[in-house]
C-alpha cells in the first residue's frame, strides 16, 4: 500500500477552507519526507521501544477459547502500551514529526481521553506545549483522564458547542489551528479528517499489525482466519489491519458501537444502511446524517466510539467488501469486559470490549482449529466510573460517597 | 426615505436563516435592507460550522434546535427577494451542498433568487464541481481567500473567473476584532489586479474599520457583530425589536 493515497476510492480528500490548505500541504510534504527518512524511522523505533514499551504482547487466550469451545482467540494487548492504549503510537509519531517541522505547540482533540493522555504524555517527554480540546460531556464521562493530562502539563479546554463530544472537540481544534498553524501542529487522533491525516495515522498505527504478523509467525498456530477490531474513527482498526488489507485473507471485521440498539441517536453504527456519503470535518466518508445533511447525534457507552463518521479508508474497504462490519451493543460490550476479565485476567477498554464481544460470537461461529486475533486497543482502567456503575452500581455509589466525604 | 448610498461603502450584511426563529430571520433581513445594506449574506445553519466562532456557532445551533430545515432557507430567500431586490449570497458548508448534490444546490439557490454561493470548504481544485455547477446554473460562486495565499494559488483561484472574491482579513475563525494593517490591506491591493470585485470581512465591528477599508475594496462584510446585536435584541425586546436592531446595526456601521 502506498504511504500517501489522499483518496480511497471516492472517500477521503481534503475539504477545508483556503486558510488550512497551505498548512496541510506543508504537513503532507513533511510526512512524506519523514516516512522515507531512515533517521526519522530510527528515532521513532527507539521511542516506541524505550517509551511506549513496544512490542506489546500477543496473548493466546487459552482459557477464554476453551470455555467458548470454538476457535482459538489471540489478543493483541495494545492496552499495555504506555498511557494505556494504541493512541500513543500515533501521538508519538506525529509529535516527533511536529518537532522535526519546528512546531512549538501541539493541539489535539480527545473523546475518551486516551488520545489526549497519549498526546499530553508525548508532549511532556518531547518538551512541546500542549492544549487538548475535550467535549464537556466527555469530561464528565472520563474525568480521570483529565487529571492525567493536566499532570503531564497539558491545558484541557472544555468544549461546550454542539453535542459536547468528540466531533465538537475536533471542530474546536480546527478553529484553533486556523489561527495558530504557523507554530502549532494539530495532532489529530484518528485516521480521518483532511488528507494527509488518514494516511499518516494509518502509517503510525501500522506498527500494531506489523507486530501481529511477526508474533503470529513465531507462534505454533498456522494461520490467522479472522481479525477483529472496534471502529470509532478507526485508527486502531486500520493500523491493526494494515499489513493484511491488500491480501485476500484473513477476514477483517470492524465492530461499531451498537449502543442501546436501533434507532436514531441510540448508537454509532454508520456502515449498515443508516450511514450515508457526506463531507464533514474535511473529508468525504460515510456519516450519520439527517435528510438535510446535518450531523446526527450518536450514543455509545464508550466515548471513543461515540462519533458520527468513520475513517475514509475503512469506509471504502467496507464498500468494496474487503472489510466486514458488525456492531456490539453497550450490554454486549459489558459482558465481554466481564468475560475476558474472569477468564484471562485482563481488562478491556470499553471501546475494545466491542471487538471482544464480536470475537466471542465469531469463535463459536468459526469453530475449533481456526484462529482469531482481536485487538485490545486499550485497557479499561479509565472506565472504572462507567463499568463499576454499570456492573455494581449500589456498592460503587456507597464507595464514592464515602470517598467524597474523606476529601477535605 | 431613500438613502444616499452613492458615496458610502457597500456593506454586505450577514445573518443566519432560522435565527432566532424563521420569522425573526425574515425580520432581520428586512431590517438589514432598510438600514442600507448593499447585499445580504445568508448563512444556512450547519450542525458543525468549524470555520465559525462562538457567536455564529451558537446561533446556528439555536436555529437547528428550533427545527430549521434547508428547504425553509430557500423559501426564505424567495420572501426576501419579494421584499426587496438586493443581491443575496448563500453561505454554508460543503456537507449541506453535497447532500443536495452540488448542481441541485446551485440550481435551487438560483431559482430562489440568490446571486451567489459562498462555501468556504469547497475551494477551487477540491470543489466537487461547485464552480462548474455555478457557471452552468448562472450563479456566482464566491471564493474565500486569506492574506498569505501564494500568487500561484491566487491565480488558480481567479482562473475560476468569479464576479466577487471574499477576503477573510485574517486567519482564524469569525468573530474576534481584526486589526487592519499593512499585511491585510496590502493583500487587498494585490487582489486588485484581477477582474473580480472584492468583499472583505472577519472581525468588522466599527465604522472606522469600514472607512479604512474603503479605498482598498468594493464592499465590507459584517457578520458576528450583527448577530451579537440581534441576540441582545431578542433577549431584551422580543420579536419586534429584531428588525430595528438589524437596521440600527447597519446604520451604525455605515456611520449614520
């Protein structure tokens, strides 16, 4: 696959006001230059090894597979990356690139807060000023991450516009960038937005899939039959799938947020017949839109999947049939969280638990002798306020009240 | 009473369809026209207006929360054109244009009586056929440029042969005050070598700024300033105050 495509079929492109045209061309050129430069790649590899903790393990989930009685499940533990999710792969790559470009300040959006934490961490390490935009609804849902970002020295700016979630944080970051691009890099966290972001984010996340290839080859298992990843914007999925996209196999399965079930505003499922082609936030892809083209509200228990658009390359792969899409509901994600915690001693992030839920179904469907790799894109520590409230509400409430009383 | 506008700077006044209500936005348009506006720039509210600042973003959200539909926006243009024959430019984002198919949007806007389209995130070269659709329909597509655009890029934009070009006087979003300095005024003078007429805006909120702009361009644009005046009026005086607030805002900017 080319490192720079701009368009993926009809999707992708760069639909931005004139003011952002030059900064995006500058970024495109810097990116193309860096990913061919052995010095940059060596610097990135060193950072991945010493700071992020790569390679992350590929776990053979023997207990889970045995209990399900079907295919063997392998879990790529991206949650063990420093800061707790795959987001750091991209944050590190872009922060190093920004530094190479001579930018002094980094801005970023965040939904669940994982991209914000990763960006703030990379900026602390690399000595860059950092401002994170986060919807106030997401701040409410993911408060612990706000503390970590601030501890890393970042300024977290609450976004009150629109639905006060991820898409509004993206809008706000673009607003900042239109006035600040001379000394500021916009470190976009997902494989979407105007080009070159979808290509660049995929390349920085492709380390996930490349490691899976090597690790699986070194295992006793024969071949991967299916790969499963959750899809919000889709950065973990596109990086995880990346080395396999151009081959006909294995099956690649993206899992969207089924939320509370069907119906407008209840989920964030774009890749069934509810999503439509549109141009939003600088790129053409599949979006949840009303009859006029206005962006519709979404819902998911996981802030990271609660977004009305999808990365353009994933949308095109869905259209062409290379990528299959499924969805998992809030409840199914919670069940998967419990299942893998009990059987394997690992805590999926609520986002990644959607992929876990699909893998559970798929293991039974494929049966023995087949192999599934699921990407645990993040670990679930950050979700404790959501998962504890959902799974053990009364005790959790008592604990919080006691704890609140203890703070002076 | 007819105003003597011969020596005045032409003022393009921005307002938002459906804000604070559909009827009130019609009153707003009437007030702007009565105040002496040369032309109207009508924004079709979009849910994610990422080039706009907080004043316009919030007003668009309120219009959508009140149930604004794009079809009503086009009907509003028809009513305004029946009230007075002033040029009306439709401003919106690519999402709404692409949704109607670009040619469909251009045709509908022309049929309603619009003089032109201002779609900041569809620029020459990545315009989804907007400029061609505009030529086919016979409606002007107004490119938005910013100071600092290279000569090479400027030639590409001007090769579309627009009647008007919109200069955003600084980078950034709409709303905050713009200092008029050697850079943006100098850029305006660079634009003069092209045939297109120039309207300039972003952060225009005083008659002094308009006076300063006068030798450098053909029209000034005022947006957030007027929206602010309207939001004050709609909370203070109720619906009937809107038309007067719009009229007063234009008269203030024109130095009357």
